[in-house]
C-alpha cells in the first residue's frame, strides 16, 4: 500500500514537472535533425528541409 502511494506521488511529480515546451522538443528535435540530413540531397533537399522546418515550427507553437 505504501509503495503504491509513493509511486503515485512520483508519477504526479514527474507529470507536473514536464512542461509543454519540453514535450514539444521531444518531437521537434528529431524532425530538425532529419531535415538537416535531408538538406544534403541535391535539388530536392532544400525544399524538403524547408517543409520539415515549417512543420517543426508549427509543433513548437502548439500551446501545451
């Protein structure tokens, strides 16, 4: 019983400490890395990178 309460308190503390900004960064950082790698491709790379960066910026703007 005591362990369950301790686990519940720990989960609640973690949930409140994770802000929306942190959660969106978990999604957008890999997107930005992929965009940087894709930009190496001749001709289509810059267009794809621009689209990925726009999508990442949109995710960053989500109010969490």
